[in-house]
C-alpha cells in the first residue's frame, strides 16, 4: 500500500465474489480491533432492509442500458424482501462540491510525492504528472479552507441514512468504457463515487448486468459509517440470486 491522499485513503479489495471481501476484512481487522465482529460466513436475510433511491440523483444523466440494469437490480432486491424507499438529498443533488474534494486530494497528493516530483518527474505517468502539477499550485490557505468545508459536510452523513439503511446508485453513469478513453470520460465516471469517498462512507460495487456489447454494468451500495456487515449482507444476497458476478471482479 502507498499513501496518496491521507484524508480519503482507504483499503479497497478487488475480488471475484462478496464472500472473499468478508474473508479479507476479517483477516485485516480482527487482529487489530477489539470491537470488530467477524463477518464471514455472511447471512443472507434482507427482509425489511430499506434501500434508498435518491430523487433526481440515482437515475439522473445515466445511459439507458445502465438505467435498465439498475431498475432490474432494484426489482430483484424487492423480490428478496427489501423495502425500496425514495429519498431527497440536497447535498448529493446540489451541494456536493467536487472542487473542494479535488483541492484536498491534489494538495495532499503533491505533499506525499513532492520530493520525487521535483527531482525526477519523468518517473511518473502522464495522469500522475498532471495531478502533481495541479497540486503544486494549491496554496496551504486554500487547502485549509477546503478541509474546514469538508469537516462541516460530515454532518450530511447522518442525514443520508435517516430513512434508509443503504443507498443504491449506479457505479458509473455509463457502461464500462475502453481503457484508452478520454480523460473527461474518466472524470465523469467518478460522479457516483466521489461524494461518498468525500464523506468517508463504505461502499461496494458489484456487477448487475451487461450492455448489448457485453460490457459490464456496475451497481453501487453505500452504507453509513461502520455498516460494512450490512452492505456485504445485501451484496451477498444479491449475488446468490443472480449470475452477474460469474467471471467478474467486484
């Protein structure tokens, strides 16, 4: 592991199935936490679990094939016993400021790598060089103001889960793009992930379908702080009821 942005860094697992994530989390956290309860084996009962669709957000500005796949996934959750609730979130729809996120992330990234970047910038790829060149231009004052705003936004976390247990969104607003896609598409594809990274909330992305060209479509489940067990239970129950995860990485 390598530190990139201390304010947002987290350990993420890329696995073939939900159970493997539970096993890895157990291996990482059980030895170091006195409060952590073992996750594996995962339960599969989601009766009464409240899944939230965010009005004017979950389905806003996404490709048709993605929209159809998410609707189908929500229908499957409902059949499995979950309750589907539509909520409003002014923070997600109007208030989340990607500039604040970028100010913190780029400043911290440059702080971590500034020595290497100053002496030998060519060891980094084009995307990393671009981020470092932006980070060097951000002042300490701008960074501190962004951090203050970030801390105020933490109050939004509890508001998101006053009516629901888990939020449902696409992972990306479009079908998985090719690896050589334009950088602007890469930025656009972070739209459903950045706000929750910004708030420090746990989430999982799992396959929920494929496009007409056979490209994967992702479903994102987001929970409140310290609800990894609940998220994994919902994801595992969905995985057992479908075949989307076969041959895929979560």
